[in-house]
């Protein structure tokens, strides 16, 4: 039997969001990014939903890719961080996974593999973010070597540091640094994450790599998902499991951190930081119930949290409260807890039951 605390994933919303992305990048193929368990939505399920709509799936690691293949996903898969050992490299290639090569060690592993002809290798070029990648000069040398000596197909990939701030001059700097790679007509390239898909059309290229937009959250702090024609894919709900009348002056929760300033009605919900709801969500963090916003009061516990429903009529035990989703955007909740929607979604724990409809 279910505890009743659910992440309900809207299949139509996932498809709608992918179509919205297509409209912005009609000439690009789409790597649907399903790393980190599909941003908390369930990587395998998301990949199943999008299998005929996306051109492939991007994950961070070999283990994530393996999970998809073992679940029967047979679309192209890209490892965004590449492999971490020679054995893994061998296994990934034998499984037809496409991989990023971003450092010399990974390149060495590749050289130990016998037949690389027609294998596509994504060379990661560091255009200024300085997190992963080869300098443009090294990238050019390696590309030539891989193609000439190993018969590989080479494609180029880079990543924006500031695409969520389209007017930031660093975007043009990165575009310029990548130009030597984008003008090679015989090699594919990929630059754009969600933010760039919506704001930097000159970056679209052969493949785009949307993550957060697929899930219906906004990559921008100043533009809502709705403004981007994206629909929230996940609605996170928890049932009310207790309701208490708290007299003025009484405290609620650990640390007696919240004090009733009036006679209050407090509902306890079956969700806490053990489910991935942020413990640092302070008094006033919004939840949504029956068309009203109800603020979190008192500290978030491991399995429960408390909300103030004093002015909301008709709430009973068993009623569902939305923590984020269709009525309360994850981006809005995220601003209340000083983070971004990405983090709230990806931190949802395995204890949360995912349902798809
Ligand atoms: C996670 C990731 C993406 C997707 O980013 P979003 O902002 O979620 O669209 C794209 N490319 C790389 C290399 C990534 O690591």
C-alpha cells in the first residue's frame, strides 16, 4: 500500500515540452537529457515516453546509460562525462554508446581499443567555462589524429557557462571560441542546453541538449516556464496526516522554531527532507491546497512537515497538498529556498513513489 506521497509525472507534458523545444530548434537533433534519474522524474520512464520523439538520450555516466539499455531503450545514448576506466570505455563502445572525451586519460583508453572505425567520438572543447574539456588547440590536434589514425567520426561539444543570462558577453566569447569547430561541415557539433535553445539561436547546431525544459521548469530566473510554453511535468503531493488547533503562543516542530501569533490550524504532511524536500525551507515557503497557498511553518522534519491552514476551510485528513507542480511552479518554490528548480527536482529521494499518467 502506498503512503500517498506522490510525484505524478504528466506524460503529455513531457511530449509537449519536447515539441516546444523542436519548434525552437527545428533543424537540430535532440539529445533529451535524462541524467540524475531524469531530473528526478525517473530516467527509464521518461526515456520510454520520449523514445520515438527524441533523437537520443544524454546521461552523465556509463551506469546511467546502462540502466537505460537494460530497460530496453535502444536509441542512441551519449555519456556527457565520458568513461572513467579503460574497461568501461571498452564496454561502452561494445554497447554502441556515444561518449564525450574531455581529457587525455580518456583519449589513451580509446587508443587501447582495437576497432574504432566509424565510432563517433564527441570531443569536448573548453570554450571558457573551464569545467571540462580540451583547449581548442588540443581539440584540433586530437580530432585530426582520431580521424586519421583511428578512422573515428569526430563530433564537437561544448557547454555554456552563462546561457541563462542571454545578454551576458561571455556567451558571444564562447560562440567565437567554438567557431573553428562549427565551420567544419564534415563534423557534427552541439552547444545548446535548455537556456541556449530559447535564447541563443546561433548556437543550435546539429544537436541540442535540453534537460530542465523537458521537465517543464525554466532555465531562466526572470522568465517563467509558462512564458516559454513549457508545462510542469511533475506534480509533487503529500497527504495531510494530522490537523491540530494550536493556541496563540504555542510552538510547532523541532527547535520550537515557530510560534503561533494567533490561534492557528496546522496540518502535518507526509513528506520531509528524507524525501528530498529541502530542510532549509523556512517559514513561509508556499504549498498549495484547494486553491490556496498555505505556508510551511516550523522546521521540516525527515518524514513530515507542517503548514498553516488557519484561513483555509474544508481541509481534512487525507487531502492532498501540492509541494510543487501544476499549481505552484517548482521555480517559484525554489526562489523561496534559495535554490533552483533543478536542485529540488533532482534531490527527490527514492522513497517518493513516481506515477505516470
Ligand atoms: C545537464 C547538461 C545539459 C542540460 O542542461 P539543462 O540546463 O538542464 O538544459 C546539457 N549539456 C550538458 C553537458 C549537461 O551536463
